[in-house]
C-alpha cells in the first residue's frame, strides 16, 4: 500500500465514541414507538401511517457517522467537506456547528494543505477533484455510497468496451457529475422527453437529415467533450443516477433498446446496447413503500426531506398520484392548520398552499427521503398533531 493510500481513510473506527452524539441529534424514540405499534398512531382526529421504509438509508447513515468520527479523530485539524455531505439542511448545519467547513463548488482550494482533512460526501466527487486533493497530500475521508461506486464501475466498463454511457439523471447533480467524470463518453438524459429526442436521432438513417446542431444545443451541458451523436449513439451502455424514479428509468432503458433494435436490427442490437439497473435498493424500497402507503387510501401524504434531495422529490411525485402530497423540509413548513409551505412537485419552486388540512377525521401518510433523520420526522409529526388541534 502506498503512503497516499494509507492516508485515505474509509473508517475512523470511533463509532462508539460518537454514538451518543448521533443519537441526541438524529434518533427518535417516538418513531421507534410508532414502528413497534404497526407503523401507525392515532392522535385525536388524525390516523397517522408511517411508510414501511423511509428516512436514513445505510449509505447516508454511514457517511454521517464518518463525518462525526473524523471530527473526533482530528479535533485540532481543519476539516473540509467538498460539498454538502447529504441533501439535508439539518445534518449539514450540525456538521458546520462542529467546525467542519463546506466548500462551495467554486471555492478556492489553494489554502488546503497536508495538515488538513477533506471529507468526500456520499455522492462522491469528480475524478479531477479527487486527484487535486491527493496531490495536496491532505488526509482524505471517503464517505462515497457503495451504490454510487457501483455505477462508477459500470460506466468505466462501458468505456473500456467502446460504449457511450447514457445516464438517466440530472446533469447538475453532484452524483451525476462524479459519475460522468468516470465515463469515457457520456450523455445525461433527465426525462422521457429528452430520451425521445435521442431515440429520434438514432432512428433517422439518413445522416444528411440529422439536425446535429439542434441536438447538440439541447444537450450542450449534458454530453462529454467532443460528443458526436452520429458516432457516439451507435453503442450505448445505460446507467442511472441512483436516486432517480425507478419506473421511469426502466421505461427509458426500453426506449433506447427499441430504438437501436429498429435502426440496426434485433440481432445486431444485442451487441449495441447494455443495461444494468443502478437504482440503489434503498431508493427502490422507499419508492415501493410510498406506493403501498397510497394504496391504503390516505387523505394526504407528507413527504419530508431537503428540497435539494432528488430521492425525496421522486417520493413526492409517486405520492401525489394517489392523493394530495406535500414535500416539506421540516416542522416549520407546517405554518398552521390553514397554511403549509412546501416544494412544488416537479419544480424547484417553494410555495405556500392554503386549506391543505381538511376538517374531520383524516388518514395521513408520512414518509421521508433517504437523507432525512428520524428526529426531523418526529418534529413534523408533533407539529402536525399540534396544528390539527
């Protein structure tokens, strides 16, 4: 093992030291009680139902533990996070309160040196950033989720075999940027509409009829340097940002496979398309659980999590298919029994809605994104009971 590898730490080994601190910040006896009593709670006119899977996943819990362990191990060193460790404002504020500095994407890094500690977040970091910190000689604490690294291995294998990685994700999301940096060639597609444009380009046999400039303009921020759709869409390896909507990723994969089959023939298309489902199991479990919640006939569903959280946003999309659903960040969003502040589903806008809590007896579903602590869920439940009278 090289000296640099010895300085790259993946486990601080201080779990027992920081367990009490983590419990005080994030644990919830109320949530444990509700789980033990069949995931439901009666409170006045409210019948509350928790999703069977919600909140912190293993990868998030592990990342947060590593950050706390790092502070305990290096009490006198400067510690930096290359970005928010997860998309939850409570957690990031707690870490900043411990003296851990979060670097903005465009923040100068010249002052970081071998005496400093740098934490890689659960989303991972681009290859160039990792190389830069290694060259500085600082201690690196890697909290990258194992599911994210699985995607990296997949796109690296596509590149070795001459395939372009088509990634279902948000091109400006930290995880997707880190994944793209590991792909030889890539194109990021956000939704079905963009994939339809890709498929239409593949299906047009006459290159003279291709409007390449229009295609490149639409995907100008989403393709690898020098991306040429005439050349680079002939062999595709499909992957996902791990927190995308599973059913949409499956549909997008089938659309790409069908387009290549129609263009080159079914026999040849088997050598032109590869797919490996890289939606993480925790994301899938939470999506399945909120669908199950919706089937139980809820009056409304509260989806709790950071507004920047991709997986929480998708939970809200699923929930709204069965009943009114509100994506809230914390208990403060429940302004009153009349007014709720929430993120508009399918948008980045935060709005206020009047008359969100109907009169009479209600069945309310509760779920939370994979980066939401149980303590935050508890606070929302208590506030809900309060505003409901």
